[in-house]
C-alpha cells in the first residue's frame, strides 16, 4: 500500500498476460547467464543504436524483473534513498504504525522530521528488516541445535 509520497518516487509495473511467454523466455535467457561465474557478454540491441554491452548487475536486475513478472507478480522500482512516511514503513515491515513509532523512538531506525512529520529512508527500513530476519534465523538455528528429538517424537504437531 503506497501513498502519494512514495508514488511520486516509485514506479509499479504489473504483469501483462499478452507478453507472458516473452517474459518467460527473457527470464530463462538471463537465468542461464547471470549465474555463471564469468558473466558472458550480453548485448542490448535497440533500433537505431549500436549494440550496448550489458554488465552483470543490470543482467541480474533484468532477470529478477522478468522472474517476478513471469510469475504474475507486480514489481516496484524505487530509489534506495526514497523517503517513506511512518505508515508506509510500517506497511513494508508488516507491523502497526504505533509499533513502528516505538522503533523510531528507541532509535532502532533513524528518521528525520519534516515539519512535525517523521520520515524514514527506504534503505534504513531494508537494513532493519534484514537484521530482524538474520536474528530470527539465528534464533531458529539455535533452537534446532538444542532441541532433543526424543522429547518431541510423539507430538502430532511436529512432522519429521
């Protein structure tokens, strides 16, 4: 859910059923080359222009875009320095706005004030989400290593 602030800095692209086959072909072509250790030279051929070499980074971006669109998922392209409202940031983190405000007030996420409104950078939200995901994975790994399988053998909720 994006509001006016984010929409002025971001573009959303939706899948187009009429081009699904072409998008899948593009995804497959890029998948075959972007995962190679030595990224082969790919070129972009446009009418009335000389062929333009494509670097690995742009190849990976085009692959991810084609991958999402061919899976019928919309994509949003936004600058990493994009400022978000607290509601937009809370929506991205899948939490309530009051919970997000507490994160700001405890200085876990930096913010700026525009008048009396708080703004946060998309890159700070991405960084916080990554740290939270890594902490969750570490906790799950620790639990998995200390679990005694015999204690949960007869639990019908746990499938092995």
